[in-house]
């Protein structure tokens, strides 16, 4: 079987990163596309109120799934570091630990989300018009949460090993299934929002199964019974890196939930407009977020191998990708907001609100685009604490801005909250990146200098000792 894994510790960083980036981007875009298609089908097939109900679940879904996604990426960093260091025995023990912790995580998060869903919707001041649909959609999606967690963990393991093609194939297949089932359930069978939820869960089952099947065939992580008999140290290492990244995502989600709370307080028109804005924001941030994921895998492997100069080279490549993404997609948000809004929405009032949000966020999109790259670079070096602190800052800034400005500026305050959160978090992560990398580069430079001074005489002496005495 042809290997799909990439060793980032050798060769030119640019083609290596790009070969990993493109399948990863197509995977992410497909995910966004079928999420976007869900919204389009729900909005056109069931109306703006149904779209508001599904969109209202976005911040809650991000809270739970974002936690699992963060912890999966944290586990992936540890896997990539072992793979880069070519320490395959530790790699296998860590993979076994990830599987064990993943099962526990799935059960706990599924039960938690189902039990507390009604209370969470009440805390968000969900409008009574959409409460029933929000519950129907939420119970099904959270009931099938374990399939989404399973996919996140399996995909994170594959990315850590440099394989971005398998998740692409998995999402391609599941996207086709998702769209087909959506059309059948909503347009064909006349089901409500529960049809979209069932289609989502079914698609996640297929994508998870596809990735797991690929993992079973990778020789370097072929597991035996002994690898599951881990010491506490293995679990501690995984959780030490995974939990801060998980909490960072959840803390950020809390800030988004507070924004959702204020938006919901202004009625269903604001809720549906904000749902559309969130869909576009997630879609247009996607290429830079993908560059960040590439940065994480690339940095983790090179950190494990002690190739610190290559981390700086990888930063330049990933920032360049993010800059191009900003120029292309930020321009769409600035110059064509009404056109974008009408794709998802039918109400004139909702379209007008979207036109207040997209241009402002489009101008400042570069802040969040660069944030993805720097933050993933820091996490890839096994330093998750400052990124977690930046997540706390994001939450605080969102809450402060939306609570202070909503009454005065109306829907515009939602864009101000996003921009302030991005900018504050970016500053912290730029500082964290160079704080983590600078001493490593200095250490590497010192070692190179030592090798130049002492290495050549030692090699010469070794050569003389090995020479056979002449007869």
C-alpha cells in the first residue's frame, strides 16, 4: 500500500506544507459546504425560522464539539512529536491512550449535552417561536455526538502522521450522503429540522468509519495488547496537552454564546441574520484555519525531531497562505455582502443586518487568519497555556463589547465583538510563538557552532583511528 503519511522533518518546507494543505483545505471546505448546504436546504425548504433554530444551536454545538476538537488536536500534537522523533514505541502507547480517553470523552460529553440542552437554550433566551425546533434538532445531533468525536480524533491522528488525503476522501463520501439525505428527508418526506439532524449524524458515521479503517492499516501504529496497558504518565502527557486546547475552544464558545444571548434578545430576525453571518464567517476563515492545522502538524513533527529552524520556515509559508486567503475572501465580504446574504435568507430586514456585519469583519479578517497560524504554531511546540489564556481574553472581549455596545449600535456590535476578540488573541499568540521559539533557535545555533569547532577535528581523528596500518 502506498504511504500517504508525510515526514515534515526533511525536504523543502513549501512543497511539503502545500501537499499537506490542499487536501486538508478541500476537506475543510467540503465540511463547510455541507454545513452551508444544510442551512440552504433548511432555509429554503423550511423557512427563516427553521434556519434560526438550527443556527441557534451553533454556539452550543461549538461549545461541545469544539471541546472534543481541541482535545483531539492536543492529542495529535503529542502523536506528531513522537512520529517526528521516530520514537515508534512511545507513539503506539500514545495512540492506544488516545483511543481509551476518546471512548470516555464520547460518553461523558454525549450525556452532558443531552441532559443540559433545555437549560442551555433557556439561558440563551431562545425565542419561543424556535424553541421546539431547536430542541428537536439538538437532541438528535447531540445524541449522535460520539460519531463526530470519533471522526475528530481519527482525523487528528491521521493529520499528525502527515496524512491529509484520507480525511478528504471520508468527507467527500459523507458530504454526498449528507446532501442526498437532506433532500430526501426535507423535500421528499417533508420532515422538519430533525431530517437535517439525522442526515448530519449519518454522514459522521461514514466519515469516522472511513478514517478508522485507514488507521488500522498504518504499520507504525499497528497496536498490540501491551500498548493499551499504559502507565498513568501516558494519560497525563496526553491530557496535559489536550485539555488546555479543549478548554480554549470551549472558553471561546462561551463568548460566542453570550453574543448569541444578546442577539436572541432582539428577536428572531436578529437570530436568523446572525446565523447566516456565522455561516459565512466560518466559511471564509476556513483556508486560514486550514493553514493553521498544517502549521500544527508541521511544527509538531519538527519540534519532536529538534529541527527548530524549519519551524520558522514553516511559519512564513503558512502566513503567506493566510494572507492570500484574506485578500480573496475578505474582499468578497466587503464588496458583495447583499449577494451573499440573499443566498441564505429571504427577509429584507435580515439581509440588511448581514450587510452591516460582513464588510466590517471582512476588513479585519486578516487578524483571525494570522491568529490561526500563530496559535497552532505555539500549540505544536507543546505550549498550550498561553493560547488558552488568549481564549479567555477572546471570551472577555466578546462579552464586554457586546454588552456595552449592543444597545447603542444594534447588530453592528456583533462585528465589533468579533474584531476585538481576534485582535486581542492575535497579540498574545504572536508573543507566545516567539517566546517559545527564540530559545530553541538560540540552542540550535549554539549546537551548530559547537559542531563546527569540535566536529571536524573529531571526525578527522575518527578517520585516522579507522585507517588500517600499512604493512
